[in-house]
């Protein structure tokens, strides 16, 4: 009757605030025929249902709640008299709810409704972001009930929302909630851990649990940096350490959890060693399952060095070398001068062993594989020093692998290694597939070595490649011509410009070159 009217008392479906209040007044006349819990159900339906939030203004909901409070106070005064008139059997069934309970319930409802005018709640409900509007809606409909508020703030935490936003919502909500942002984060982490464990594979999360963990860790990190003192990195580690140290669970997820923490916070020595152990176990389990390892065998550089060398000496297959690459990437870079020098560097030793143990016909493909490994380290903490790159390049040259050696030298961006590459280039008398490809020519152009290549057999190949690759827009031919001119290579600069502009080779004379320079530069 309240929502849709009826043919006798409320003949028109209410639409305006006065009509809704009138509809309430009609319905309220029947309160004396309802048990207290039925009154609660009715009032919650017209003030805290999704329909109520859609159809009624906050002011209307407040006004109806105030009217109900006034009515219930009157009913409470008559409760003793009314109770004697009820059916004793029915009264026994409904005895747990009294008019005093209804009054307390309505007082909570009113207090909650009055918080909807808070600036923070208004911001949520009117935000351009759908997710924030949803938070505003969920808060509105919650009545500040402890269970609902708890579920909402845990969801916000799993969504990666700032901890100060969660704290603000808790501060606005009314009643004794008895939980803090710290409790909220702990609950959220418990749910993520359950999803990551074997028992939690069928989790209900729509988002990747690892992504949720990253979002939570990021929120805690930001909060700590802002000096909010809500949750600390030590709290996170304490909550996650039991999961990370549980040997009965899969290794890879535990590694990922520690990596996420490592990226945001400085791990303790204990946790750092634990991370190294997990990473080591994951690699060993994949290809050397019979090799058992505990933390005491790899808790310093010297021990890890010995473990790696033992595995390397017993390796000969491509798959084994690939897993050794994974093992080195899983460990922190060596820092001891004795182990970072080229003679003892584990990456250099790995490359050397790969070439030593392959067949002659496999040398080229193995050389290319080593080049790929070196490239994979460029943007990491494992990036090789110039000394180590030089050692690998000398190894390539010894095995007649000129092209990967030249590429590695050029990509080093080290002037001494560039000079070493130019020495090799200058000594070459014939260009073929063993010493040149489009990638190598691109590297020479990227490193602005055109001028230095003029005395070499590569110069004409560079010019042709540059002209035919102009649609890529990677190199400025005019600028390169200027560099040639500034270094005194007038004819070469002019010829380059004429070739660039499409002049027929028969017309590319010295005089024409000079004319083109004056015209285009």
C-alpha cells in the first residue's frame, strides 16, 4: 500500500515528498495491529531498501523516521497495557522484540540518515566515478549496521582504496563499530591469502588476488609515507609471513607475495633470505627435483656461488641452461668485488659454458641465445658491467661469432667498447651474413656512428639501408648529412642528400653534391 497505493485510502501512487509522507501517515495508523518486529521490517523497507533510496529523498526518509519515533514512544508507554490484550501464544513467539527495541532501532536509523549530509558521503554519492557512487549507495543503505559497514570497508580495501578514505567512512558511521582500519586490512589480507591457497582456488573475487594484494600493499605504503600511522609494513609482514613460510602450499604464489612486499617495502634480513630460498626452490623443483635446499645453504653470496657452479658444471642441455638463467635472475646480484669481476662473474661463466658444451653447428644459435640473455638484463639490477661485456665479446670472437659480438659492444653505450667494435668493423674487408644484418645497421645508425664508418666497407650499406628505411622515420638524413659536412666529408654528405631526394646515380657527381649541400642544408 505504501509504494503503490490502494483503491480506498491512497488512490494515487505517491510521487512527491508530501504524497509519500501522506502515504506513510495512512500506513502508520495500522501500527497498533503489528508486532514490534513487523514495524521494524516495514520502516526499514520504506527507508533503507533500494526502492527507498531511489524513490524517496533523504529529507522524506528522515521525516518518516522522526514520525515513527514519536509514534513508538507513545506505543512504548502503552506496551504494558497492550501486552495483556495479546494472544499469549503469539506473544511468546514475538516476545524477544519490544517497543523499546523498535525505538533504539529507529534512533540508530535517524542518526545514520543524518550522516548522509556529511561532505564525505555527499562526495561519494555524487562522484563521477561509478565505484565511488557505489560506495555511497552501500553506505546509505547500510544503516551503519556493524556487519554491513565492515563488509563495505573490507571491499574498499580489496579495491585498493586509500586507507584514509576507509578511516573517514568509519569515522562518519554511527554506533560502536569496534574495528579500525588496521582490522580492515587484516581481514582483507586473510581473504586474499585464502584465495591464493589451494583451498581458495574457487574464490569469488572478480579481480586477480595478486592484483588485489598489490593494491592493498600500495595503499598501506602510501598511507605510511603520508605519516597516517594506520597500518605499518611490519603489520603486513606479520600477517603474510605465516602464509609465505607454509611449506605445504605451492612455492610460486608465495614467491610472488614476497616480491610484491619487496617492491613496496624494505624487507628484513630474515624475509629477504626467505624470498631467496623460495625462488631457489621453485627453479630447482622445476628441473632438479632431487636437489633439496634449505636456507643455510644459500644465505650468503659465497654459498649461492658454490651452488650455482655445481649446477653449471653438471649442465649441458639447453633447458638446463635456461633454468640456470632463471636461477640467477631469482637471486640478488652479486656485490663482492671478487665475484663481480669478469673472471668470476656467473653470467660470463654461464655464457662460456653454453658455448663450450654445444656442437660446432650450434655455435651461431647459442651465440644468439647468449645475446638475448644479455639483453634481458639491460633494465634490471643484473645488467652486466663493461668489463663483463668485453669478456663475452672476446669469447664470441674466439668462436668466430662476430655479429653478436659487435651488437653487444654497440648496445653497451660504453665509449671504450664502441672503439673496440669500430676496430673490428674497420678490419672487415667483405660484408656478408656473418657480420651484417638490418639490426646491426640500425644499431650503427642509432649510436650515430655513420661518420666513423666512412672508411669501412659498411658505409655504402649504411646509406642504402638508411634511404630504404625512411618510412620508419627513425633517422634524420639531413642531420646526418650535416654531421658528414662538419667532419669534412663534403662529397659524401652531398651524395647522401641526392640519394635521399631521389637523384639518379648517373647524375650524382661531385659538383652536383656541392650544389645539393647548398640547396638542402
